[in-house]
């Protein structure tokens, strides 16, 4: 892939990349991460559930059948976790890649079509109706965004969330400060590309995920953007910082406002 000559953050480039990854995305992400992506998706849903409880202590009431917005939904890998935790939810899922969308829809029609609407669109530019979501989630969709893109996404989340609504996002990250970081980065940037080239006849698409992850760093910048929107949040590191998450809620009254 001509990464040096291409803007790897161009939405068309990102959509093409995931179009090519779509057929194998499910098993490759699970196997290449030794199952950690499954654990982290579940952790993200647990953070969302915890935020619902904290928001309730602050006077917010999340409906029993919440409207959930799943951003950068891909093939819908987080849905089983989401629907286990919020069985009466309706999920609106957004993804920019046509082929990821098609994979997701094929999956939907089997068991979950009543509970999920999947839309192929750009999460940064799609006009999201104000207060249309009680909960917002995104798993592993941040790393292909620039910092400016992350600011746009933070604004989108603030618009879409109803007051008192909760959110949780998780992303693979660079585990700075971890003693085994060099080994981890060697695996991500050297071993995985070799395995991909060998198994997938020279393809280097999934290997790009290592490049994006290293450049992404962690959720710190995105957390600042969410705070700038007036959202309350906490940050977490998972497995020595190999993933980081942000979770929180939209205050019923703007932060700092007196009743
Ligand atoms: C690594 S996958 C994660 C998919 C899924 N959420 C998961 O947990 O496996 C990232 C997804 O984000 C999508 N994506 C990237 N930029 C996007 C954007 N601006 N709008 C909507 N989807 C986007 C890609 O098409 C891809 O399907």
C-alpha cells in the first residue's frame, strides 16, 4: 500500500481500506489480538453501563429501551455485548465502508434486524438529530481520525446525546511506559505484517491498523475534545495501556451552571 504518497486519513482511503478488510475483519481482529478485542469491547459496554448508573445518581434517567448510537460500527462486533446489557435497546449503527456495512447487514438479517438500523455514512459529517441518542458507543473507530476529526466527532456526540445520556469509546493504543512496549510494537509492526503477507497473499491492509494505532497514541486528545463540549468523563487504561477508553455522560444542566 502506498502509504507514503497517500493521505491515510482521507475518508475515501479509510473506506477503501476497510472495504478490503471486511470479509476477514471478524476473525483477523480476534486472532491477531489473541481475543483481546473481544475483552475490550465487553469492557467498553461495561463502562457504558457504569456511566448509566453514575448519571442516574446525578438525576438522569436512561429509558428501559434506550436509543443507542454505535459510531464506526464496522461489522457490528459490539452488538452482542450491547444487547446483552441493554436487551430492549434499539441500535443505530453508522459506518463509512460499503463492504463493512454489507457484512453488518448480512449479519443483521440473521438475528438482530428488529433491534438495529445500519447506515452507511461518514460519522463526522452526517447531520445527527439533536438529542436523538440515550447512549453512544464506539469501539476501535477513533484511530483512523485526525485530531481535527476527533474534535468533529466529539461535537457530533454532544449533539446526538440527550441530556443525561451516557457514552463510552475504546481504542487500541500505544502502551507508553509499559516495560514490554518494545515487544508489543515489534509484534504489531513487524510480525503481524509478515503473517498477513503470508496468509493473505501479500496483502498489507490489516498491517495499516498498527500504523494508525502508533500514530493515534491514546484517547487523551479525544478526552480533551469531549470535555471542551461540556461532557463529564473519566479515562481508563486497559491491559497496560494497549487500549484506552473514555466514558462519561452529558450533564442534565451544562457543567458549572447554577440551578
Ligand atoms: C477497526 S474498525 C472497528 C469496527 C467495530 N466497531 C469493531 O469493534 O470491530 C473501524 C471502522 O470505522 C469505520 N470508520 C472509519 N472512519 C469512519 C467515519 N469517518 N465514519 C464512519 N465510519 C468510519 C471503518 O469503516 C471501520 O469499519
